[in-house]
């Protein structure tokens, strides 16, 4: 170990372990995963669009594959990732600007966390995300 620091014993569990941070830590992990998923989709979308070079027949086959039920589920998951990432990003943006944090006060030990002050915003944004996901799923699966 460098600098005589103790080894972390959490391993991979430490990436998602919430500890004292609870719900917001899981949102942080979900935000990272959805961002990686959206970035992977962007790459796949460029590859899929480049398939037009192979001709009309190859393009029609690929579009027929994308119209199949398994790809409808994947399309919904992509939509859900985009909605979650957007709503959580708006929440983070508002918190970073200082909204929903309460009045500033002198930092005296033991320090108090502001997490509970903006937790209603967190619940509101996640409920909105859930409603949007349900609405999007209903139009995707039940046209």
C-alpha cells in the first residue's frame, strides 16, 4: 500500500455500496450507468446508420430486425435510460445551483448534511421520471 493507507475491503461492492449516503448514492450509480448506456447507444447508432452504405436490401433487413419484439424492449430500456438520466441531471443541476439547500450557516463541527433538505426534490424528480417512463412504455408497447 502506498502512503500507509489501509486497503479497501469492499472491492467491486464498493462501487455501489450506499453506506450512509443511501438513496442518492444509488441515483449517482444509476446516473453513471445510464450515461454509459447512452454513450454506447450513440456508437451503435452510428454503426447502424452506416449500414445504409451496404444497400437498400441490407438496410431493409436491419430495419426488420429492429422491428422485432426483443428490440422493442431494448428500445424501451434506451428510452427509460434517457428519461432517468435527464431527470436526475435536472435534479443535480438544481442542487448544484444551490436550490433546495436551505439557508447557509457557519460550518460548525459536527457538520450537518443538506441531503435531507433536497430529498423532496429527489423524490419529485424520480416520480416524474417514473411517470414519463410509464407513459413512454404505454405508447411504445400499446400503439
